[in-house]
C-alpha cells in the first residue's frame, strides 16, 4: 500500500482513495480482503470487503466511502488493512490509517428574543437551543447589561453548561421581589463564544421585569382644629414606600368652609418627586 500510512481527511470529502500495488504482474487474478476498524462507526463509511487485481495489473485504486452526516461527532479514526491475499503474498505496509475530521459544528442561540415577567415571579428559565445535539459538554459564557441591578433585582450564575447528547440548555434567573416602587427594568443577556460550538443569530435575550410595588398615599393626620387667625397651616401627605418615579396625587376639598372666603390654596395636586416619601402643601386660613 502507498506511503505515508497516516492521513487526515475532512468528513465532507465523501471518500478516501488510495492505491494498492503488486511488485510484479500476475498471470491470474489476485484477490485481497479489506479489514476496516478504528473508532469510526459502521454507519460512517462504506467499503468493499474483497478486491481483485485483474491478471496483468500491478496497481488498484481502493475507495472507501465517507458518510457526510449532520451529527456533531468527535474526530474518528479509520484503519484499512489488506489481509488474506490469494495469488500473492502480503507485503508492507499493509495498513493505512486516516483521521476523519468532523465538519458539523453545533450552532447555539437563545430559543426566543425576550420575555416579560412580574417582579414576584421568582426563578425563571432562559432557554437556549442547539440545531444539533452536542457530542461533548459545552460551556457558554455570557454578559449581563440592562437597567436592573444584579444582586438587588436578580441573581444569575456566570456561565451555563450543556451536557453531551443534549440540544438545549437553560440559564436560571432568580427575580428578587423588593418593596420599592420603580420603573419596569430590563436584564439583557448576551452570549459569548461557547466551547465546541458556534453562535447562532439570536445572541441576545431581554427580560423585562414588571414592578409590582404601588405606593399608598395617606394624610399624615386625618383631622385637626386651628384658630381662624392661625394664618397658614401645613398639611403633609406620606407614601408608605419609597418611589423612584414622579408621583402626582390630585385632591379635592369639601366641607362647610368656603374657598376664597374662609381659606385659599394654590394647588389641587400633591407632587412627590422621585425618592421622596413625604410632601407638604400649604393652606391659608382667611380671618374674616
């Protein structure tokens, strides 16, 4: 058989071809058996079991078919050995070895682009998908951005591992239910380069956290008595929890006192700026 005895081929080449030779021509047909072994699976190649040198020929091209499948596999070895010659004796080398390099690289991406969850949801799963199952464990790094704060609004591990023979994985995200009134927040997860796989088109996943904390507003005191000559009095309203957003609270005035005759007030709403829990309005008492 030809030399060298070690070769590398890509799975997409579809075949392995090499030449077996006789050192001299024979007046009758010469037959040999082919023995195929190695780490290659039987479904990954095709081969004749017996070959014939026609009388007078000294060279014979041998072709082993390589099956270009769509499976993620480790590189495989295939060793072809000539045995049981009939009409000739066995020379050296009688074996050739090939490494078949796999050409199927799994593509990894998020299963969907986004999701929206309530702040009190607890743990959620962000799903990853592979177009084909992986033949070995893969590790996927990712980065976190967005308006939500890690460890205050959510917790998440730093990498995700997908075990061999699987075509999906999940990133667990634990949503923290705080007691703050805040705008809806986002978590943007961006995939890094995985081991033993490539990145698909959907590299980003956005989680929108819908806030569930609505402040309750109340007067600091529900009633009071003042003298007509007191002048101006301050009335305070309070939010039960801090708010990170502007809050406007309208109010109405009823009762037996008359506006502009017994009292005057400049506002009809209470404005709570962000991060403010108490706000005071002024009411002028008119002494008649």
